[in-house]
C-alpha cells in the first residue's frame, strides 16, 4: 500500500471565499478513490488542484502542499505534472479534429512519438484500453464532434491514456451520460485501475459505491470521513455522512 | 397642440422612422449608381493596363493600381502578425491588470486618431527620422499602425469565439500554453481572423490621407519595382484627377473612381462570402 | 526545446502587445516634438487665438482660430443632421423593421463605411455642390453646409451600428413590464428602450463625432478651403484636417510652416483622444448593464 498522492493542510480560496479548509488526505497507488459530497463541498476544487488546472484562475489562492510520489507538485513544471496526472472533465470535450488526431494530439505535442507507425500503434492501444476500438476502428478519420456523448467521453479517456499518465482524475465523468454509457465508462474505470491510480469525483452516491475502493465524504470544504467503500456505506462513523448517503440532504 | 391617440401616434412615428431610414440609405445608392453609370464606359482593358498620358488626361491607371496593391500588401503583412499576437496576449495570457488596461486604452486611442494625423506621424518617423523617404514601405508602415487596432479587435473577437473548454482540454493533457494556442485556438479562430483581415484590406485600399505624404506622388513615369520607390496610388490619383488638373475629361475621373469602388466593394463582398462559408462549415 | 520555443514566442507576443502603447507614445511624441518647437517660436496663445491663417504672408500668420471654427461648424452641422436620422434609423432597424429586410437595411447602411472617402468627396463635388449653389443661389456650393451633409452621411454607419447594438441589448423584461401596463409598442420604445439604451447611443454619437472631426479627404474636396472665419454656414470654410492635408506638400521639411501643421496635428490628437475616451466610458457603462 504505497501512497501515490499525499495532501497536507491544503486550503483553497477564490476571491477570498474559501472552499477547502486545511485538508489532509492520501490516495493509494492503483486504487479508485471516490469523492462524494453535496454542491459547494470543495470536491471539484480539490480535484482541479491535483493537476493544477485551478492555476488558470487568477482569483484562486492556495495554501498547503500536495506530493506526487514525494515530489511537491507546486514545485513541478506544470506541463510535466499534467502529463503525469490526466483529467477527465464532466462534459466530454473532444477537440475539433478527427478521432485519430484527437488521440495523437498530445503525444505529438509532448514529443512522445515521432514515427507514423508508432502513431498507429498508440492510437489502437489507447482506443482498445478505453473499450472504444471496435466501435470506431473503421472511421478513425471522421470528426470526433460527430460521436455520441458516451463515445466522446471514452475518446477523452483514450486521449489521456495515450500520454501514459500515472494518475487519472475523473470530474463527474458521467453527469451528462445515459445509464448504458455510464456503465461502459465505469467498466473501463475498473479496468484502468490495474495500471493507473484513479480519483473520482461524483454526485452519484451509487456510482461511488459501485466503483470506489475507498470513498471520501466532503462537506463545506472539510473532509468528514474517509474509509473503505463498503465500510463507509454500511456503517458510517459520522452522522453527516449517514444523512448524505441515505439521501436525507444534498 | 392636438393630442393624438396612442395608435395614431404610433403609426405616425413609425412612418417618420421609416423615412429616416430611407434618408440614411439613399446617399449610398446615389453614390454607387452615379459612379457606375458614368464610369462604366471608361473601363477598358487598355485603361487598366496602360500608363497615364498627356498629363493624366488620356491613357490608363496601371501604375496607380499597382502602387495601391503593393502598399496594401506590405501594410497587411506587417499589421496582421502584430495584431494577432497582441490579441493573443490580451486574450490568452492575461486577465485584467493594470498593463492590459493601459494596452486596451492605447488601442481605443489608436482607433480614434484621425487618418491625416497618422500621415503626419508617418512623415515624421518613417520618411524623415528613419530616412525611408516617400516610399511604399513608409506608406505601408503608416497604414499598418493605423489598421492595428482594427486587426487586434477583430482577432480578439475571433479568439473569444473558440470555446474555453478546448483550451482546458488541451492544457489538461500537459500541452503547453503556446502549443495550445498554436494548434487548437488559432486554427479555430482563423476564419474570423481571415474575414476581419479581408475587410481591413478593403478599408486601407481606399485610404488617402495616411499615404498623402508618406508614399504617394502625383506622377511616376514607371511601374513600382522596389519597396523604396515612391508610387502612384488609386485613391490619391482620384483626388488628383478630380481636383488638381483643369479640363480633365470626366470619363477618366469616373473610370478611376469606379475601379477604386469596385476594388473596395469586391474585397468587402469576399469577406461577407467568407463569413457565410465559415459559418456553415463550423466544426463545433 | 519545447520550453525554449515557448519562451521565445511568448516574448514576441508580449512585445507585440505593448507595441500599441509604444505607438501611441511615439505618435504623441512626434507631434509634440514638432508642435512644441513651433509653440516656442510662435507662441501658443497667438496660435490658438490668432484669427488669421496665412503661412505665405510676411510675417507668416499661424492663427488656427478660423480652422477650429471651420472644424467645429462642419462637425456641429453634421451632428445636427446625422444624430436624429442615425438614431431613428437604428430604432427602425432594431425594433420595427420586418425581420426579412432588417439585414438588408443594415448592410446598406454599413456599405457607406466601405466607400473610400475620396470617392464620396468626388461624388459630393459633382452632385451636392452644384445643387447647393443653385438651390440657395449662392456664389459657390463649396460650403460648410455641403461639408456637413457629406460628413453626416459618413458618420451614419458608426452612429447606426453602435446605437443599434445598444438598443438591441436592452433586456426584454424592461419592455415586458411596459407592455403589461398597456403601453403601445411605440410608447415602450420611446419611454423605456430609448432611455435604457442611452449610454450606448451617446457612445455612438461620440464615436461619430470622432469620425467627423478626423475626416480629411471628402472635407477638403467639398468645403472650399477658405481659411477665414465665416459669417454663416453657407460660406466656404477650412478644417484642421484639410489644412494639414492640403499644405504639407508645400512646406519645406523642418520649417515653421511644417512645424505649425504638426501643431495642428497635436490639437487634433488631443481632441480625438478626449472624444474617444468619453465614448469608451459610455460604452463600458452600456455594457455593464
């Protein structure tokens, strides 16, 4: 049980309105950590801090440290960090280009591949790992904007896999999807944890119970409780956690 | 005063507004119609491709056409990259801070400077101070500064139209900021930038005051062959033949005006076509 | 490698961005340098309040009062014509015109902006000028009045387009409230829409004025270019812009006359700076709504 990510005393504010209050949490290698909590609990802010997407926002202020394999991520080069920690957004965001180009876009820019034969191999592998290969192998050159929502979200997963990250962050990845597409994304998530460490933020308590190895409950910028998923769902220690997972608020 | 019923007063007001609209449009139609009607017969192949003769009173306008073409080409190739880069800085690299506010104020100010003042400035800095002389390049530099605020404003609009999520997606993959701009933002903003650029080309083709003392001269007996040449230009030529030469045949004046008008309107029309085309083939 | 390219490009981008500031400073600097030298030699009060502009007399006279009067007269005249017509046109296009012809009307108004000012000046010279001379039975049609008419139409696209934007951005619920009280559409437009769109309309007018003050070629071709203080708008006048454009060719580079024209440029620069600054303030106000 090795800690992949260690968070120490992390506080985050936007325009002096604080959404996270001295958070301490760890993420174990090759686990799926689900984070649940009502709106404004700070869970998305937490996720976006892990690959420093929040740094784009000038009103964002942060205190505390985050370590990835003992390297402080705030001392790391931003691009290197994001290469190691990929992120999947709530809404699928395919780039306006073909399926094939979507996959090789980042590896090309990062200088990971040079030869055409390598490209083909990477595209196929990434699409297979995201269980999309069979659906799109005959139309790799068609526009990614024309795929269905579920396919687009899995394409976005494939795009992350192509740069071979260590951690993947999922930000409510199924909020816009139908139940069948959701099931497919969840399936690939469970397969992916063999190779990657996964942090999943979700509004869907059931989803957390289905895929999470451990689950953390956030409320108003505080970590209320974190435990093995079955333990947290069957016998939560805190009253607030119980209220939330049984649907009494949120 | 008679009190009108609301219904009647509405009818009356609408008619007045309609008349005002007609009044606003009539001059455009009159101008275009007058020029076409009187100038069409002057346009011959010979008129477009020969030198002016007999103190401009016969012959063609070739050197003026080529002069305008060379100045506009130079000006746009200078102003386009600068304008697009400046727009990228304002849109992609910073949010509101003191520096960007000063830059924006400078842009607003540049946009309002009268064209003849640009002419003065061009004369002072390019012709005299940098010793470029009255030349294509001095005129082009002057025009390029004049057009800079327009290019920056349209380029910013085009950059803004690219969804923010594309940038986020690209950055989240570890792609650097500039690479994101270069490979995602710019290609998708290109249609808007292109349309704006074509409109700018149309606008500066017809400008006279900025090149009055920086590039244009009354008459040059040969075609332009270097950017350090002084040249004849179409708008200045029209000014000359319509005001400075006594007993000028009307046909030549109208012909010159028509060529200038067709040139400017055709380019503007191309921009409109381009805009419609790009809107239809939008990728997102 | 990626890092190096990024740093180089980002430096270039930054330089391009601050070029706008540099250009404004340079423009002001060059105008100021020549203009200041002129003020020192000739005297700034004599320049501003002098009633005679005659560079070739002995001693040369550089009083820009007649030019300021010329510019002001033409500008005010143009506004009197362009503002009501422009705002009414904007109202018609945005609120009343049937959808089908709205875009056609708009493009026709904007078409005026695409026509080069020498072309407009030339057509004015051969149509408007003789008409004014015959209609008012005056010795010449090259008058401030003709110039005002021509400039009014040149300012029209600016006034109409920006006013129309402002009118169209008036929130729907403003109108809804008035309709609910039983007001007719016209009453709503007059009392509610016009009032709410006012900052944008003022900005449009200011930008139109900026355009009129700076206009050169058409004015030079139509207003007759007589540098004296006129008794009425049916006399020839000469504007500041036309003076620069017409006389720069005759000057010896660096002499008093040359510097005097730069001093006029400086005055123009300051005036347009103020006008555009005010316009920008109102634009910001109208957008914040």
